[in-house]
């Protein structure tokens, strides 16, 4: 099993990237959350990896954090959830939000993810509850009301995060900025403006 890759990032062709490790190029499939956090081409990158061996191919999946890989490994053990759907889930929702979603039994938020219907959402909540207890993120941010991206402000918050990422902020930076913004009853446009003001004042 290839557990970690350290090398030079030489290509980005979402969802695939190419990492040069001592002259050997590793093609790695990554979720959007990892792609958004990657350094620039030519810079060093460290990825936590999971190798999937199939009859027709060997697929190396890469994640920027160990938490993402842990969640991916738990997801592919869920009935009817393969690697493609697991990567899609991680592309549409970060680890913190997924944990909160399972904790709150929020099937509505899960069904907004591509490929996740109501039955799959219910299965994820049932099967992932116990598995998340073994993860380092089992209690992550469950009491952070201003980041209520999986509550009634889910769509607005996700739009704000996506807009900030498109402006060049990493997902972690976007989340940090939004912690300082009042989101209840606000539109995504007003949230984005407030977040940019926070960024300007905090440098």
C-alpha cells in the first residue's frame, strides 16, 4: 500500500494531478477539497494516499489531510458507496461539515451532494455514526454556530465559500474568515463582502 507521496507538483488536470517523486510521476486522483488546497505547480506537495486495486486498473487517491483520507476510507466501506462517490462527497462537503451532518442526522444536506439520494443519505448517517467515533474529527466543530453550513444557511454558506475559493482563498482560509461574519439572515453576497472586509483588516 502506498500511504504517502512527497514530491514536486508538476501537473493539475482535475480531478487528476501528477506528482514527480525522484523522477517517477505518480498520477493521483483527488477530491475538490484537496485540489483547492494544493500549492502552485513546481512546488513541493505532501499527500496522504490510498491505493485502490481493481482488475482493470490501479487507482491512487490523494488527500491533503489525514482526516480526509480517514473519512474516504470509512465512506468506501459503506454499502453502495464506491471510491467515485466517496470522492464526490469529499468534493462537495468538507470533513467538518460531513461530521456535523451525520451528527445532526441532516439527510437534506447530504442529498444535495452529487450521486447521493435519500436512501444513500440515510445509509450514510446510520453506518457512519459509529465509524466517525474512531476518527480524530469525531467531535470537530460541532458547537460552531457561525459555521452553520449544514443548517438552514447551508446553501448561502456553500455559495460564499465557493466564491471565496474562486477568489484565491483556500477552503480553510474561507472558513476562518466566515467564523468572524454574522451569517444568520444574510445573503451570500453580503456574507462575501463582510468576509473580504475581515480579510482586509486582518491582513
